[in-house]
């Protein structure tokens, strides 16, 4: 059984959808994430999936610790519909 943590200030508790998702790892600057999203959209369409709910990002590297922008990594998860 999942337990929902209470939110605080601007942070709200939520639940991520279950099911299939397209996953990409973006390497580089955040201002170039749009290129990775566009590639994901092409893949989703080419493989005859529909876009599910809104995608979300997970920031793997911390820019304060990884100074070279080419080494930054961001995971993108995009729920799919058949």
C-alpha cells in the first residue's frame, strides 16, 4: 500500500501514472531538451503509440557539481497509450 507524504509550501504530493512509457536520456544543456522531446515524439508516432499524460524529467547530474554542460544528464519519461 502506497503512503502519500504531505505537501509543504509549493510542494504537492502526487502520483505518477503506471503503464508503458518512452524513456530518453538527454545529454547536454537544459535549453536543448526540446530536441530530445522532438526525437521522442517522432519515435512515439513511428511506433504507433499515442502520447499519454504529461512527460516528466529527472535530473541525473547536478550542475553545481558537474561543471561541463556536455556531461549533464536528464532522464525524460513520457507515458504512452496504445
